């Protein structure tokens, strides 16, 4: 349930400013829609900043004409946002949203020219959120519009937990920004040669020790990825993992290990990443071939993007490029063809279903294609000794999973 915020009276003030004298909005079941207009990129290049300021007025007039007396349409509290306030007892929220989305799909007229403006829409109603406070609904609608932007949908509707989730994410980001680098630590999981179960290297996995709890990446990385926080956290993780590898390999120079580090597209697009990786390798006397650079298949990488140029340069340096979670997205074959990939890790969801004849054929085909391209294959999520013969038959060269070892701190690992 939402908490009251007594100083929030934006809608009451805006209604008093924009509506005829004596007008009040009194509804037992209010609904609020927030429209965020995206005026970056091509719009600014075409119309300039004055056009960006003018377009909200154009959008305001368009929505007032489209919604008529069914909603009160107002300028939003944030630049280039619009608000529609309506009574859900008198209007079906889904029908009103459909009308609004239909008109938002039309170009707007500006300076005698038509121009399409992309928008993201958030909606909050009393029935879905559990509050009738218009200003709390406004905040929830803004949170829903943000979720629409993050997920790539046009409209997202708030629920009773929306504001709580946004607040928790904000608090999480603040805690990450305040956290000392010592609060983040690396754990390591072995990757083995499937022919003899010999450990060849380790995947480095970030952990955050917060309030006596050890958090895994799903609990905090999405929030870090939405901000710049992923950059310093990732840099510290790279330095720590390469430093640990140097320590291990100094103890076994004749049989060196490798370490794999996960990088997101955002990290790979960082212009300082190459310099930082090269400096870490040089300072710690680690061979580039001992570093696996893991890129998840779920990240969509444009072939002409800075991220791809970084991947190609890392491969030229001698680093091993690895596609992680193969089978969870749609980019597999394109990545194998377009990127300098040396290792493909097949996702645990496919490995765990390999007893199914159809899935086994698919996985075997992936291994065959990889082998023909000179790419090693890692079976992820191996948890049982009984899986190993089938994985060998399918053509896997490496394996990783709880059967061979769980992620643990470096001091819990004895390198042989």
C-alpha cells in the first residue's frame, strides 16, 4: 500500500492554474495517465530546442481534442510530460488508454511540418493501486512510464507494488553508490575439461555483501546497469579477478589457469575499458589468452557498435571471446558468425533438458556448428555425474556447474 506524502499537492495546484475558476476534480475512483515525450536525437536535430519546448503544447492540444470531456489534460511537472486525469467510474480505463495510444501514433504538426514523436505512457488507477489519492496515483503513473521506457513497451500500468519497487530500486542504487569497494567481492566457479574433469579455469562472479547478506547479481546488477554504477563496480571486479588469476598462476607457471569475466554491452561500450584491461594485464603480468571475456547472448549488440569494436580489439589482443547463456536469446548464429568467438557456453536450461530427444538434437547441432567453426563449447549447469556421458556424446568440450564446484571465495579454492 502507498504511503501518504502530505506535501504532494501538484495536481490540485495545477488544476487551479489551468482550469476555469471554481473547477474541481472530485472522483471516488480517479485514474491518472502520464505521457512522456521523447524529444532527443532526431527531433532536436530537426527542430532545435525551441521546437522541443513547443511540442508539448502541440501534444497537449492534440490530447485534449482526442479525450474531450472524458479527461482533464494538463502539462506535467517534468519537462515534456503530459497528464490525463479521469474518473474511472465514468470511463473505462482501457478504452481511454486505447484512444490515447491511437492518437499518440499520429505525427504532430510543428512549424508547418509533420513529425512523429515517440512516447512512453504510464497509467495508474485506484482499482489497480489501492489508493484514491490523485498525487500518489500521479507518482505511480510516472513510475509506470519509467517501466514502459525500460521494458520497451508503449504503455505500462501501475499496481499496488509499483511505488514500493521503484523506491527499493532507488535505495539500492544509493546503497551501491555509498558502498566501499570492499563490500563487493568476487567468487569463482570452476570450468573443467569434460574429458577428464580437470579444472582449466574459473568464472569470476560478483557478490555484494550488504547488511550481513551476500547478494548475487540478479539482486543488484539490473539497478547498476540502469545507472553509471556498473562502470566502477565492473572496473573493480576486473582488477580483482585478474589479480587473483596472477596469484594462482604464479603458483603453477607450467599449467596456468584462465579466468572469465562477464561484461554487459554498456561496459563494452565504455571507451576506457580497453585501456583498463590492458593495464591490468600488463601490471599483473597476465597473458591476454588467460582472460575470457563473456558476453551474454541476451544482450543485443549491433554489429557496427562501439561494443563490437571493443570485442574485436580484445580478440586482437589475444583475449578469448565467449558467448554466455547460448540458447536464451535469438542472436546465437549471428554472433557465432559475426564476432570473433572462441567459446560458446550453452545455457543450463538446454543442458538440463538434453534428455529430451528433440532438445538433444538441437544441442548436438549447436556443438557441431561450433566445432566446425573452431569454437569450444561449455555445458552450463551440470549438476549430476550421470549427465556427463551424454554431454560428451553431444560434443561438449568443457563443463561448469555445481557438480564440479559452487561459486566460492578465492581463499576457499586450492589450485592444483
